[in-house]
C-alpha cells in the first residue's frame, strides 16, 4: 500500500523508519518531510494545514493510508477532510482533537467523568485571572488554553512569575487570550500512549520525557530534550488505573457526545504513591518519546495504526521485547529562546551505523554543502538495548559521533532510572558541544 505521513519532525522520521520495515508498505510519502525522511520516502512540499492541498496530493499519489503526525493539522480538521474523500486516515477528527486543542475542554471532560486531575480554573478575562491568583497564591501552573507548540505552560514558583505568564498569554503570545490555572501536582511524570478506534483501546507504550534544557531539570522548559521507554513508574497497576480511571471513561464520554476518538491518545500523567493523575491530553504521539517507542515497536507499529484506522483494534496484539530504548535530542545553540541555525552536521552516517542506533532528523535542511541545522531541536539519537544503562550509553556514543558545533545536549537522560538499575552510575555533567 501507498502511505503518506504528514509532518516533518523527529516523530515523523521515527514513524517513517518503522513503517519502511513493514512489507505492507509499498511506497512511502511524507509532507513536507525532512532530509532524514527523504532517505526513506518521497517528500512533497505542501502545506499540511491546507485540507484541499493534502487531499489533492493524496489522490495524485494514490495514497491508501494517511498518518497525521503533528497536532496542528488534527485541530485544523485535516483528518475529517481526508475521511470525507474516502481515504483511510489515522488521527482524530477536529471535534475529538479538542482534547488537546483546548485545555479547558479537556479539564471539563475530566470533571464530567471523574477522571483524577489537578484542581483548576478557566478564565477569558485577565482581571478575573489575576484575582484568582491572589486568592490561591503560588506555586501554580499557568497554561495557555490552546496549541502553543509546547511553550504555553509555566510552572510559576511565585506570584510575580505567574502574573508575568498571564500577561504574556493575554497579550497574545500563544494565540487566543484564554488561560487555565492549575494546582501543582507532585510525583513522577510519565507519558502513556493508548490507541483507540472509537470502541476498543490498546496501550501502545509508555515513556518518560525530559522537558528542561539542562542537567538536573534546570534551565528553561523545552519541547523535550530526550526520552526513554518504557517508563519504570508505569507498572501494570498504574497502567490499569490510568485506563480505568482516565482513558476509558473519557473516551466513552467522547463517544456518547458524538465525537468518537480515533487515533492515539497521549496521557501526560503525574504518578504519586502508585496513583496517576492527568496533567494533560495530547491527541498525537509525543516527540521525542516516539523516537524511543518506534525503536522498540518496529514494523508492527504500522499494523497497529492500520487496525486503529480500520476499527479492528479488538483483535490486535503488540509483541514487546524485554528491552529499553533511549532518545537524546541535539538542539541548536540558543535553544529554546533564540536557536542559532546553519551549522553543518557531520558524522550522521557514522552514528547511524552503530548497532541498534538510529539518527532521527527533526530540524534539518539539505544544502549543496550537506545537511545543516535548520530548527530548534535538530536531531534525536536513539538506541535500543537489553538494559536501560546500555541503551543510554549507546545513544550518547551516537551523540558523540555527530559533529554539531555548539549543540545543546542533556547528559542525564534516563539517569535517575539507570541509578535504580546501576546504583554506582556516575553523575552526569552539563555539556555544551
């Protein structure tokens, strides 16, 4: 079959890598893709937020199956347009994508189903939000109510920081001027991914992401500096609690409302004393979690996504090896505030030739002089091994084979989990290449 992946980041490169191993994939296309994806697929330079352009390109390439990677086209209703054109599609409808597109909608759905989550308040008026802040105090989480490319959340330790975040949101820094104010949850954070065909659910893995830029969870918040899978905190009992208390009731309520969810539901969880609470929903695979997940799933990822789109999840099973995967992000100097791009990247082939190691492109571009950095998060180096420590070490060996002047690299990805495996593991150091 001919398959089209919408998107051009590390997540989409990881999906393309997994799909290309499956014999069901005859021809692979991506829009817009990136230089790494181009080694596996034919890339099309179209606007993936333009429904007419996406449908026309899919028809021109005789596409049998479309997988939508990023959240923006899902919230824009691209899945609806493709399905209306009779094209098999993985990804929720515009209405169902509101689970990520509106934090207030997601919180209200938790209220309706009793799903455990942080106490919150939703405001469209700055003065009212300020008054609430003065009442509840800090620390507090300030969230822009809409898509903000991972940059609309501030964990404010004091009231001045909270008010500054409010000012930015109501000044339009993240789109619409709406805000959700939440209590700060404590515990250990994890990402849990569940496929849904509107009727049946299938867990498709867990991971832990590292959001802060530098070692020890310091520095500014980012889209993610690395991840490892599976997440040790996601025990069988925690997974079952997340399914029973959050995923199943929320998806059942979505179906009851006539907005059935079909795609992957990403549950951002905070786990304390074995009990999960919802931080947020996403309606697509995470990045860089997908790079670690796909390294473990391989070709069967395509089978699972096809079963989701066809409504055949009930009879689908995944086969997991008893292994681990780690993905380490290489970001541009100055990321996330002011990434400096244009650096020539070397050693990519050498890094990818290491056993069970893959280089996934995110913000790269091809020039006459070679591959250059062209975004904030530029590469993910991912590795798989029998132990978490071995996977971590292999990923960093891959990082060290890449020439990327000034790259921002966190050296403690998976370190806390590795300590549980190897109590004598040396403490990492902050490294800027």
